[in-house]
């Protein structure tokens, strides 16, 4: 009888885990996955197609909205991969190297796998901007 009781408890625990997992999956499905991409694909496509000031402005605003509207739940609500890097590089391209470096470094901090790619870009920007950002200038949002 003990084996049956233990089996029943194990089955109940397994069902509970499955139910919780399905609830989380459903919540993520409503958001299009674990990240909130907002209008990223549409505005990025428009910018790549048009390459004009208006589509660049819309893309910049979309990046800001994505970064601001994360809900911060564990495993959900994190800024999607590449957003900090893209936004930072856009700032650098516009001549705002100091703020751009902050976002490039945020990308590396949040997604360490990006470091091999971004470290060269960051080093080149810092070489061209010797009075640039120090670690103490770096602020978490």
C-alpha cells in the first residue's frame, strides 16, 4: 500500500508541475514568447526598406518603448537580446558615443554571449572617445 500512496503523491506532484508549466507557457504565448518585442519587426523592416529619418525615428521610439515596458517577472520581461546593442549603436551613429556605450555595455552585462562581438566595437569607440564613460557613469534603469 505504501508504494501506491507514494505513487499517488508523485503523480499529484507531476500534475501540479505540468499545470504550472502550462500556465507559464500560456502567459508567454500571449506575449509572443518570453520577450516583449512590441512593434520591433515592423519598424525595423520599414527602416531597412526606407532608410529615412522618419522610419529611423520610429525605430528609435520602438526601442525605447521595448526597454521601458518590460514587466520584470522572473524569466519574463527581460529586454530582448540585441535591443540594447542596436539602440546603443544607433546612438553612437548619431554622435552620442557616451550614451551609446552605456547601452552597449548593458547588452554585454545582460547577454554575456554578446561580449566577443561587442567588445571590439566598445574598444574602438572608447579609443576614439578617450574621455568617454567610466564604470561609475554606468547606471541601471
